[in-house]
C-alpha cells in the first residue's frame, strides 16, 4: 500500500506549512463486524503526519530506528496499558517492525498497525470468554492471595496459562469488590457477565479511524506527551470543549447495556423545552428529518451521539423507551429541532464568601475558571457575543465589584489549560499593559505576548490565585504572570509543569497531488513558553507562595512523570514594571496560615483525609481474602468518616453516620475558605500599611 508520490509531498510541506504554524497557537453471543482495514486515505494521512512531526515539531527529532522502537512499544502499550491481553509471543511475532516503522511511515504503509489491532481484538474476545467461563465456578474468598491492580510495568504474559492465572485473580477481585457492596452471587455474576461481554463488544465496534488515531498517537506521543492526532470525531469534541457550545438537542447520554440512556437534560435545550424526554429514557433509534429511523441498540455511544448531533435548525427524530413505562414501556418517537447549546456549567462562575475576622465580616469574591476557552469560530466570524474566558471573567468581576468585595480568589484548581491568547488576555484584567509570556520556537525565534488592552485594569484589590497539580499550561501562564508581577499570591500545590505550545493543523484542508484530503487534525508542539523572568515552567510548573494540603504531592503526577517530556531550560528575561509587591506581606501571611493549619479543625480534617488518600493510592496490591478485605475496608471507611465528620463539625453542619449519606457537592470546600481567609489577611495588612507604600496598581 505504498504511495508513489511521497517525495513531492515532503518537498511541498516547508512552503505550505508555514501559514499553518505561524497563524496561531492556535465475545459470547457477539456478532463481530468486519475487522477495521486501512485504505489509501489513511496511508496518505500517515505520510503527512509523519512529515509534520519530522519537520516542524519543536524537538527536531529525526524519524529513525530509535524512534521506531519507541513507537513500537508505545502502540502495544496504548492498546493494552495494563498488559491483560497481549502475550509476549504477540510482540515477538511483530518484532520485525521494531526498527522498520519509520521507513513504513514514509512509505504510507500502515497495514502492520491494523494487523496488530486485529490480534488485540481477538485477545480481548478470548479474555472476555474466559472471564465469563470463570463466573460459572463457585466463588472462594478464603485463600490468602493478592491481586496487583497496577500491571503497567509488569512483563507481558509468557503464555496463555500465565494470562489465565492473572485473569482468574482479576475476576475474583471484581467479584469480591461487588460482594463487599452487598450484592449476592446471582447479582455479581449477572453484573460481571454484562461487563466482560460489553468489554469485547466495545473493541469489536472500533472503526478504522479509531485504530488510525491510536497508532498515530503512538507516533506523536514519542515526540512529546502533548502532540496528538485527533480523528474527525475527536476534533468535533475538541471544538465543543473550547467553545463551550454544540449543535444538538441538549441531552447528556451514557451507555447502559445495549442501550443509550438519557442522563440529564441541559436547561434551555430543545430536549428540555420539548417536555418529551426525561432522564432514564432509552434511545433505541435515530432518524434524520423524515428519513428512516435507524436502530441503534448495541451501538457505541459515540456513534449514537454522532447521529443525534447536527446543524442548528435541522430535525432529528428519536425513538425512545420512556423510563416511566418500566419493562413494558411502549416505544415512542420524539421529534426535535436541533439548536446551539451553551454548556454554561463549564464556563467561569463566581460566588461571594463571607469571612469573619476580628469582629468584622469581610466579603471575598471567588471566580472559578475551569478552562481557558474561546469560541474560535464565532470570534473569527466577527460575532459580538462569542464566549471566551476573558469576556466571562470581566463580566463576573464587574458584578462582584458592584456587590462589594474586600478581596478576590481566582480558582484554577483542575484547570488543564486551553487558549494561550485567553490566558494572556485574562492576565490583562489584573495588570497594566506589559509582557505576559514569552514564546520560543524551535528555530530560536522569540516572541513576547503582551497585554495590550489599553491600560484597562478590571480589578485592583487583594488577589489570591489557587492552583493544584492539575493546573496546567494556560493556567500556569496566568499564575506565573500574576506571581512575577507581584500582583497576587499563588497558593496551593506545585502545578503540572506543561510549558509547551501546540498548533492545531486541520488536515482536512490540505489537498495535495489530487489525493483525498485526510480528515482530522494534528495537534503539534511547535514552541515552548517562558515566564517574563526567562524561566520555563516545563517540568517544574509554578511553585506556590503558600502551600496547601494536596492529594498528590509526589512526582508521579505531572509533566516530570512523562517519559518523552521536553526538558526545562531558560532564556533571557524581558523588561516589565511590577504591578505590586505582595512579597512584603508573605512572612506575615504564612505565619497566620500556619496558625490556622495547626488549630483549625477543618484544615486538620482535610490534611488527615488527604494523607489517607495518598496512602490508599500508593497501595496497588489488594487482598483476595474476604475477611482481610472487609477489615481493611472498614478501617478505611471509619477513618474517612471521622475526617468528614470533623470537617462537617468545623462548618457547623450535622455529622453523618455512614459514607452513603455523603453528597460530595455539598461538602464544605475548606481549602477555598482558607484561600479567602488569606485574601482577607492581605486586605487587613494593606489597611495597616501607609498608602504611600502601596503600588499604584494595588489601589482599590
């Protein structure tokens, strides 16, 4: 399946790619469908992706035998990360490709990747059948044996007998886990039988583009952990996440056995407005406009969602089994007109917290930013009301200031990043004009991204930024700039350490040598970003001024844990004018925080709970002896129950008798409260500081 025009493709790329890269950062009873097989479309796309990686990735790494070995291992690992399916002999069977994948990539030969997937699909089917067979045997939980939950670094099973032993323990662990929840033997067997059959059925329903995406991501991931190939469907989901909107009916769905079940209706969406759909309803068919309704029982969730989504103002017909009809429900057809759905719960949100301090009540504003998002398409078309982080945060800031606040907390916990431009613009809401972040390309060319909003500062009061280990990329840009300018205090945990810039390349727009355009996009790392001080956040992240208790406090989570992460380095700093000097108060703030950590019951409860969670996560081996497991489970539950009750009492809430009573969303956010206390301390310290010593940018 070699493409004859490879040389012309590789000659063309240096000219055509410039505009892209400079434009922006920007089983049992299972009916097996035919095995996914590649066609010329994928062969051509493989060549193109390989050329992009080799010629434009920041690492500047050649396609050679060393890289081929890494991709060979990465592909098997991507398919079977816990080594439950492949045998060592499977890897040996395809070892001839260990140092040839780079050559095959240039030739557009992708058949070996699909052949390996066929073996994987067969192995999953075999394991599913074996697991279901094991369920017919009596359960026995008195033997003193253990099961390793993490096999990612274990050797591949030497033969089927070894794999059988592993799976006997896995089935036994799955059964014991369900027994500990109170299920009887019949319920356990029914639940696990469905689970194991669904496991094989899901893999059997993989499409060609799914296999291609996995294989291409083995290549991209060997360059760095943030380069990736997105299939057309994955590209659509990326756009939804960035724009916080989609065109559809406004229903959250999930797979439930062979059916697609409605979980939630988005307020204001077509489904909610119709009054004809309800949570628990099962979708069994989908039709377009007046076309035939297609049966979707047994389909993958993604395939059903793809049928339901569509352009606004078009009609979709859903055949559903109403939940209220129970087992004897009569199917009905619901006709809905698609519309643009705003995913408001994923946008920036605000609240106002009362904080008592020295016989006075202060009010601290909180803005939670889940991601740095922007509706690229609406912005490009000149829309006046397009969604973006900067616009939403600015609006929320104005509302909070009008209500009256004594300080502000920006909560970036769990914010994995997003738009580089939005991180820059959002920073500009808190500083005068100036540099925010530096970007360095593989050529050494350096660009400084600046806040150029005309000296507009939306908020000038005390500022605290909350981060954790999962705050990454654009979040780190914002936090680093606020820290470097002295504009606010960073509190929490050391951030993720993603200091690289990616560009999205739409492969579907490239039509070369009269070949069919490959679909999807390539997310390519083309640059690294640096703080205005010249230091990279790559691998090291942003270190907080004041540390808070954290669930993760080791190097197993974050950029430094990634095997192909780019290294840390530094470049020359840029000139900037500090916007404040919060460091003058840091010693006093740390002292007050330390007193609360030692005396506050809520903070002590959080510290104890996080310590317990870290201990549990570090333990990867579990007992298959029921008596021992029950003892361990009861100890763990009692320890957590005590910590949660301590937390509830500290917030003047009633204690609970069982963990089943917990509503996680209703638990007090003790760390957020502590962040608000620190912001209050800043306000008090500022009031005690002569005005002549304040930075002008910090006037309120």
